[in-house]
């Protein structure tokens, strides 16, 4: 009888205190709580993907209004050199920072080494990223926000998985197509997260 009581108690406790996770249409995870409310689940940057000192990937921390470090970390790939082309130039100097934090994967593109200078286009534009790792090519969608490009949430997990399993340098190609002008292209390389 005591065993039966223990089993019933444990089952009731598990059912009573369980929480359900779900995924929204745009790929963000939410936690459905017992009180019928929900909250977004923020993914922590996994410390196991920290890179060795010789790598271009570094972990840093956001700062508050006073310049003091907060406990909110991000991972950044500094100053990948590349080339960009548009209707005014071809093969010009490009620097790229890739920033990964709990919410976004961001691409800051510095045309002519200045900027960031790429962001929201006038009218309707499409922003696409292709990444080549060995013989595999991966396709992702980006959105423009102010002076940066952000990977769409639906592609976040797929992009992070690709970064973690890659064994060699990744070749990246961003194309921005606008209905009012010719396409702009950005070529650069980055290291995998190891």
C-alpha cells in the first residue's frame, strides 16, 4: 500500500508541476506554464563552444550604461576580411563581424572598412546568406535592422549546428536584391565554432 501511495504521489507531482515547451511559427521556443501563461525560452550560449585563444571567435560581455560588464555574454567573430560588389563598385574592401548572443545572430558588414554600413534597403529587398562548408552549401534568410543583418529565427538552430560541425573554413556569400537597383554581394570567410 505504501508503494502504491508513493507511485500515485510521484505521478501527481510530475503532472501538477510539469511545464510544456512549444515552438512558435518563426522558430522561437516558448515555455507554457501551469497558470496558462507563456514565456520565451532564451538559449544560453553554450560554454562548450568556446574557442581556443588562436581562433577568431571570442566571448565578450555586453556593457551597461556606465560601461560596466553585464552577465549577458555574446560570441563574436572579429574582422573577417572579404570583398563586396554593387552597382558602384566591384571587389572592394569588406570587413565583417558575426555576433551570436542569446537572441540573435548578427552580421555587421563594413563596406570599405567603415561602417557598419549595410542595413534596411528602400522598398522591398531580399537578404540571403549562403555558406559553403567543404562540398555542402547551406542557405539562410536574413532580415535587415538599422545598420545590420540578422539571421531569421527559423534558421538559428540550423546555422549554429552547421558552425559546430564544420571542420574547415566556411565560405560565406550574402546577396541583397532590391527591386530598384542591382544586387549587392558580400563574400567573406569565417572559422567554425570549435
